[in-house]
């Protein structure tokens, strides 16, 4: 009896132990089924309530949160600041700076970036991935990070060329009054050069004289924040100085040989074989004659004329000829001397540097770049000192006389006359508009309104 009871107890214990895991599994399964059922019900409820879009939006939000954070910063270089300093807070290392320097070496150097230069930096998760800055008018250098390297490219921005006409009357001086109506310095200087052999600007320009300019200007189709220059004057097409005594109208023309000069309406040459301003974008800062020297402190003869412009402005050969000297010239600093034949020589002083390969003995053509404006030698400020010598004697470049019998051939005159007619049509059209405007406003105004 006792034996049977023990067997029964053992069987019950065994049975109970073997059933326990199955019960746990069943409970877990039940919980899983309950969870699935609850999720299904919740999903059905979402669909039923018409808010399935909320679920999609949530998924999109999660995806967006995983995307890199992009940002574009417009920064400005301060005085004495390098590109590496400017971008250091955006994970831009010294190694990055060195690699970028190598990438842009085809066009420029980072050391040439000046205070005020605008830099566009594209950031991804706080790290610089792309750098853009203005290189020259309508040109932008772009440098992109690719893995651990940087690649640079030069982009040409789209421009359009427009013809502009500006005019006014002289109140104080030719240069000042032209500047007041927005005529670019380069165009004013070209006008002074074109008129200088005809007019003594010290004695023959009077208050009330009319001046008229027609010039071409390049304009950007779409401006960007990093660009400081949105337009650039190119070439003066026509200049007129009209007074009660004399009337001068000069027109720019390029002949079959590729030589560009200014002519009177009858096709007669109106300038000499030497350029009087051998650089663009400059301001006439000192005339020929006696003056108080800014460095030496006493009055002496100033044997040339001075032009103020930014350091690095290209200096051109005023005429075709042979290089006599290209090197250091004492008080002249870096200087170039050219021989043009027939007793004429020109000197260019205080240069920052010379054109690549320029040396004594080589020949240059009119308009070739021979050096770059600077502030070397006995010079108080950046400028070009330009002299013209005839048979060893310094003469005023602005009063240099030209041959008076040079005239366009019949074939070239026909082409020249067509250009003159186009400019005349423009002037007549502008004058008609101004007359209509002044008539409606009940007053008489200048052509600069």
C-alpha cells in the first residue's frame, strides 16, 4: 500500500514538473497575441480615424532627423586674418588650408585675399565642405572637399554688355563733375587721354561746358552676395566736350591692323602713337610740372604724371618698342624704360613687380602688360609715375602732339561712319527722351537726370 502511494506521489511530481514550461510558454504566447491584437486594433483605429498620414509624417520626420544638417555662411575677412583663421571654428584645419592653397594655385594664392573679401562657406554638420569667393569680375573660385582632398574650379558668371550714355555740364572740373554723375574713373581717364592733345585742361575748360560720354559696360545677369562688383566698364566709345568756343566729338575705332584709336568725325586721327594713360581704372593724381615733393618736402620739377590705382594693377606699354631697362632704379624703385624710336622713350616707375619674362632687349607691342603698379622706391603712396622723353628731354604726356595728316582709308571710313551713325542715333534718342521729360516737369534739366 505504502509502495503504491509513493509511486503515485512520484508520478504526480513528475507530471507537475513537465507541465510548468508549457504553461509559461502559453502565457508568453498569450501576451504576444494580446500585443499583436492591440497593435492591429490601434492601426485599425488610426486608419478608421483618417490619420494614417500622421504615421507617414512621423516616419518622414525620423528620416529628416537622420539627414546631415546643411548651412551656408557668408563671412568677411578682417584685417590680418587668414582663411584658416576665419574658418577654424568649422573643423577647417591647417592641413585643409594647405590643401586648399594647392588647389587654387592655378589662379591665385590665399595670401592674396584682402581684408573685406567675402567668403561663402557651405557647412555639413558644422564642417566646411565648400568654399566660394570672388576672384575677378564675373569670376568665382569654388573649392570643394572630396573625401580627404580639396578640388578647385573657376566659374565664369553670365554677363551682358550694355551701352550707356551719361552727360552733364562742368561746374568745378572735368574729372569731379564726371564722377558725380557716375562715370567710372577708367572711362574718365580714357576721355582725358583722347581729348588731351586738343584741350589744355588747365586753361581751356570752362564752367558751363557740356561733356558727353558713351561707353560699354558689362553687367552680371544675376548678382550673388559674395560679389562686390556687379558691373564693369569696358571701352569708351564716344566723348564730347562742347563749349561756346570749341566743339570736340571723338569716336573710338579699331582699324584693319587691330590698332584702336580715337578719330574726329571726318576720320582724322585724334591721338598720338603713344598711350597717355598706360593702365586702366586709374585716377590722375599728379600733373607734369613743378610741384612740392610729398617725400622730399621741397619744390622740384615733376617730369611725368602720376596715376593712383590699387597695387597690382597691370601697367601696359604705351607704345610698341624695345625694353631698355627692367629692374631697380634707385628712387624710381622697380622701373621699366622703353625705346619707341624717333627719339621717344617712356619710363614706368614704382612698380610692385614686372611681367613674367620681361627683360632688357626684348620687344613689346602697344598694350602689352610690362609690370604691375606698386609703391617701391621714393614713393609716399601706391601709384604709377609715367614719363615721356623726346630726344632726351621730358615732355608732358598729356600734351603730346600727334601727326595731323593720318586719316582712315575710304573702306575703313565707311565702317567708321556706320559706327558714328549708331552713336548719333543713340544720342538723338536720349536727347528726345530728356526733352520730353523736362517738358512734362516744367523745368530745364541736364542730360544726367
